[in-house]
């Protein structure tokens, strides 16, 4: 197959750091080319150079597309050639319809007036191509994440895409939606479309990719041909520069007899549709030193349960009791929940976890500012000392503690959020999708932190859509479906099949 894209000797620098160092990449027409590497390796930066987010002149090296050197000065330039990038954070406007989102900035108009009939007819055609059975008039806000991802792909198709770049497209999707999306990429490949897929999920890479480029510390270290049967171990070795024989730390039981948190008959209603119980009469407990997992499909109510416990951050008409250390706890506000010893690491780090336009130094102490303050004034030296300590402890890759959170990779942003709550020194730590969008090396580091916290007597609750993760890091599991806990099991007795059976069986009984 002819080569559709070459990136030759790309070097990109930011203040204090060389993000890309003489990187070269070659993609053949009609293939799915995977781009893998640790968080902060430079994958997204390379794709932003290609798409014109970082314009010509801000980097050195050449982009050759269709045999010609290109000088993209913005996204419109690359899109004109059919290069479309779909970022990890979806760029959709929730209160606009599917059709309006698809053609936003690319409107179907006559004489300056939008032709709605033509717009919606073309949107319907595109939705059919991506297998989304929704009306073009449906608001994006009414769609789940899997369907929103398909809208983004339909939006790309509307621009006559020739090379589609997908940055972590399945990081927020459940297994069913992820499988559908990967099947769609294979369908596009069969029709001759070229794709570049950035993903940390190596099983997905192995399933759909034709070739793999591995980037480590801003440099391309290997190009692998999947037809030769590349093992995940080989990919990991190239990514992290060492072998990871085990994906999870050795399991050591640290659970003590003392119950850290007990929740009794907890019910949470939807904040708008008050008749709907999103969490329905849930009771559970977690002991000191225990890592407790909550499994379930997307929409089961896991995040809503966690947020409602953490200072009633979500939901309405909340009923039930929470007991911490044997005494009834007041969790009526976030401040009171923190004072009671509870912490919550959100799945949405950009919206709820970080102040993106502020520095690592300012973000890390946020949950316990009084510890770095003299009265009402923050002591900058103490603040810097705390931030630097956690930057080293969690191996946060950054130029310094003065780097803004928005300029960190996803994995390093997650480490900053985790640092913030570790500094608050909670007794009970709820981790909601703690490794979403994070590479295998950084995952192991976070798993090790979880185990160390449990060994120190902390109670940890892990919510994850990745069943291997739950089976690898927890001591005990609850299975949640449609707002209820439907099974409880020791992790050593659990399996993916047993968890799914509990979910399916509970759904059949409810029907």
C-alpha cells in the first residue's frame, strides 16, 4: 500500500521540556496505525503537530501528506486535506442537537441561511454509516458516552475524512461500546479509510492495529508489524523501557477487624426526575486496610453512590446513614465529609479534580489548605515543599511544580489529583476510575500506592469499569446493577464470568 503520511524529524519544545525529539512516523494508506507510549511520552503532542493545533513554525521537521510537504497553520488547513482528529475529551455541545453538532462550523447553508432539511437529511445518512439509530434532532445531552463518540465520528465523516486520528476513543466507554467502536474502525478500514489510534488498552491495539509505533520520552523507539504476532510484553517493554512481569503488585491482605465505613439503606434520587431511584436502598461496609471494589456496567449507579456519599455532591432526596469508625457521620457537605475522613478521587479529573489553569504547586494542597497556611495566608514555601514531595512520591512527570495542570498528560494529571487527596490524609479514600486513560507503567505505580495505603490502615473503595483491574487490586467486591448491590464476593473467588452472571441474573429477576 502507498504511504499516505510521513512525519520526518519532528521536534517540539515547550519551556523547560523537549516534548518531541526528532520523531519520525510513517503510515500506509488504508491501515489502522496504533500510537502507544506512557503518559507524557509525546503521542498527543505529535498528533497536535500533525493536525495544526501546534502550527507550522512552532516545531521543526516536515509533514508529508499524499507525497507533498504540508505547512498546516491551523486545524482548518489539515481538515481541508481530510485529516480529522477526535480528542479524548469530546468536543460536543450538549444542548445542541446531533445534526447541529455534526455541522457546527461546517454548516449546510444557502445565501447565509442554514438549510435545516438538507442538514438533517445528511446527518441521518452519517448516523446510519456509524450505526447510530437516533434522530438528528436528538440533543447530545440525552446521549450516553458511547453514542456521543459515534456522533464525533459522524462529524469527522461529514468533512470527507481520509485520515482519522482517535485519541483514547474508548477510555470512557464500557466494554460493549468499546467493541462496537473498534468494529466500526475495522469497517472503515475495509472501505479504504486510514486511522491512527492512540490507546493504552493493549488488547484493543492487538485486535485492530496493522502496525504500531512506540514513543518513549519524546522519541520513537520502535515500529512493530502486528502481522508478525507482537506480544503485549514486547509492547510494554518498549513503552516503559523495562519488563513488567506482573501488571499488579503482589496481593497481600491488610484488612483489619475494625470497620472504617458502614453505609446503611442509602437511597439517592435523580436531581431532576425525583421519582427515579438511581441508588436504591444500598448497604455495605469496608474495613480498615481493605481494598473494596465496586463492579458494574455503565449506568449502574456507582459514581452516583460515591458522589452522594461525598458531601451529597450529586443527587436529591438522599436517605440513609453513614457510620465512620463506629460513630454516625455527618456527610451533608463536602467540607463535613472531608472533616469526617472521607475523600473522593473523581473519574472526571478535568472538571472536578483540578484547577487546570493553575500549577502543580497550587493544586496539590487544595483539599487541606490549612496545613500550608499561617492563619488565613498560604505559606508559599510550605506549599512548594508539599507539592515537590508529592511530585517525587508519585513520579509526576513535569518540568517543575510551577507547570500548569492543563499542560500535563492525563496520567500525570491523575497523579496530581491523587496527591491532593493523599495530602488531606483521609481514613477512607474512594477512587472512581483511578486509571482511566493511563498507561500500564503509571497504572502499576497507582496500584502500588493503593496497596501501600491499605497497608497503612486506610480503607480504599475502587470503582472501575475494567474488571481485570478490580480482580487485580481489590480484596472484596460488590456487584452493582440498576442502583442496587446484587452480589458480594471475595476477590479470590471472583471472575469476570461470575460478575457478569450476577449482573445478568439480577436484570432478569427485575424484569
